[in-house]
């Protein structure tokens, strides 16, 4: 759910004028303490609720950008949000005028002024505020998007307890579908609660040694039928209430609970069309492996197919940055909060480490919970990414090539890859065995496979594979090298339409001149980037499925 695609904040606390673009499903802001990261979250929260944080209303005199106040500027705070209305966002009956007003790509600006009782709304670049009727339509639209603010200093158990009624509602709705007899009620409640919590229970069990699962505390007799829900965890064989768990477990339960409730609302009610989470440093109180799993989990729930959740978080964690779709580094300048122009995640991680915000992360340990396939070049990576997304999208598998790893644009080729792996064997061996590294060589360097395999022992989380000749397109001859010899007829035809010439011999087999091959590769990559079809993988499907199964080790 990429509902909010951009935002601009002016005159709010440490922010004089800050513009953020290219938001994705899971977005993170990193930077030193007091750089203004949380003020971005507070400004977005105020946009939807008129509160800077839950229970704290926006006040112009307190929240206006102080350096501007000293210059006797007009006290005005504005937040502009550009909305990208996704296909599964439905305007209920009676909101036709709202839908007409809010087209995808519309920017809505909300302005607070000291001299004005009411806030004003502006559409796109208009300098004229909306009238009362259209302002009400904007408010109706914003009401379709529940927003959650999770401060860093909040106690996770307090958040969980605040959600008891929502949890009970979710349980009762599911229970109502079963319509149990009175004599079966308490057994049905327990069974339904176990089903409701099954994904959460599995996550906690996998992540926390000694925890055997999570259950809801539910009534077992008529005397307790009016009940307050909570969690009971079986810890080393003993039932322990949630309030007695450590802060890390409570934090994990908190995010799982919020996700469970929001998913349930989307399924049960038509009026809630999306949810936006604003979380301050979600990694707080977590040890490294839990931190990594939470980062993966937040990315997963924000990126679900057909999902309706968008997450914004501040962080000091390289793990959180690694799993984000969009990352930004904020800095405190003489005029307030500034945005560093760097937007590449790998570069932001390095920038964050050099600034002392987070630890340095070796490129080969980037996203340590996801299997990694190393290929020789960017064209291989583009094709394989498309293939895995279409054939086996269930688990995230990272595809990288050498230029991404050592930041050299001209890095590539089998010899450079071998030298890099040889120099970084210790980092490779530090990866989890459940998240292996697969080194994928082109078919025309198959003779080097044994050389690569000698770099690793049988206990290392590393495997070496070669594109097989069985996956060749029989209509392409030996002049087609590397990944391009596996391309489908349609892909070659589309590349020809872009201006490359492929000759055919007497048998109809494609031939291309060596001096034209560089241009041919680029045109083919344009075809890949435009999107491929399942039929484009008829020749390579079997091998790609083998790679996928290897990555599941």
C-alpha cells in the first residue's frame, strides 16, 4: 500500500521546509538524535488528526518553527501530502463527490494559522483554499485512513492492553460465524482464539527460545463471560501472562497485535480502506536477531499482495534500513532539519554508520535473513528478479551483482567476482545457514565452477550454480553470450523493435556481430525492465525453480 507517495512540511518545530518523495510501502527516516526524524512523523500525524502525538493537540505558539518566530514571520504551519490511490481503495456509497475530488496523484495541503480557528485545505497548486463543503469532503476522505502513532517511549504492554476491546471484537466476529451452541461456547471461544493467533504464535515461537506459543486469555465459565483479553505465553512449559514478559517480547506482541487488528478491520468493514503506522525506533529493547526479524516482519506486512498498510518509522538500526522500501537521512543544520540528498539504501547505511548513528554492515551481510543470489552483472540481476517475482513470489530472495557490492561501476565479470568472494570469505561464512548465498555463474564460464567451490567448505552457507545449456533458446547461436542466450523469442523480437539487428543463418538460428553485442544487451535489458510474461520463462523455469528450492535450505 503506497498510499502516501510524497510529503512536504513547512514551519513545524525543527522543520522550516522539508520535502520527502518516493515513499514506498515501508519507509524509514534515520539520523542522529535531535535531527528532526520524529517531527516528520508528528507532522504527518497532525495532518490526519490535528494532534502532534496521541492526546497532544497541535498548538501554533508551541509548534511553530522557532527561528521563523524570531524573525516575526506569520505563524503558519502547513503539511502537504500527495496521495496515490491504489486500485483496492474503495469509496463507499455516498462518497462519490469525495472520490471525484481526490484523484490519484492529488496533493492536499493542510494549513494551520494562529489567527484562524479552522484549518484550511488546498488542492494541488491552488492558492485559493477549499470552501467549507469541499473541506468536509477532504475530512471524509482522511477518515477512511486510520493512523497509528507508536512513540519510542511507550510501554508495549500498555498498547496491547489498549487494544483489548478491538481484540475482543475480532474474536467475537469470527465466533459469530460459527454460531456455537451454549454448551459448546467456551470450547469454541478457545478454538477461535487459537486460530486467530496462529500466525502470531508461530512468529513468537520461532523467534524466542523457550516460548512454545501464544494464546489469548479467554473465559472458561459463565462467571468470567465478561472478560478482558490478554495474552498467555507458554514459557518453558509454564503459562505466563504477557505483563511478566520482557520488553522485547512485549514489543513483538505489540506490533503483531496491531497488525492482527488492522487486517481484521479491512476484512470486516468497508469503510476502513487503509492504515498508516508511524513508529518511533521500533527496534528499541530488541536484541540483534529479534531486531532483524522485526525489520523483516514490518517489511512483510507492509508489502503484502493486496495489503492496506503503509509504515513510516524512525530508526538507528541498519537492519530496519535494509528492509525498507524507501530510506532518508536527516541532518540538523543552522536553519533546522535538512534532508541529505543520498537516497540509495546501501549508501545511507554507510552514511549512517560513518555519522555514528548505526553500526557498519558488510555488504554480504546486508539483509541477513533473506537468501542471496550473486550474479555476474546487472542484466542478469534484472532478469532473475523478474523471473522470481512471477514464478515464486512467496519468499524474498535478494539478487545482487558485484558493482552493488563494492560500489565500483565497472566491477563485474567472473574473475572480479572470484577475487571479491575470496577476499570476503569470513563475511560469507557469518551468514545464517538458513539464508544461503548462491553464486550463479554464466553458462560460458561453467569450467570455473570447481574453482569457486574450492573457496568454501561443505558447512558454509554457500552454493555455486551455473546456468545450464538445457535452458538455451534453440533459435539463438553461440554469438549470444551469458544470460541473453536464455531469452525468449518474444524478448528478442521486442529488442529488435528497439533498434538492434539480429541476423539468421540458413537454419533460422540467430547470429549477432560482436561489436553490436553491447548495444544488444542494453536493448534487451530495456525489454526486461518494461516487464516480462510467464511465457518468457518457459525455457528457464525448471532451473529457476531449482534455484528457488536451493535458497529455501
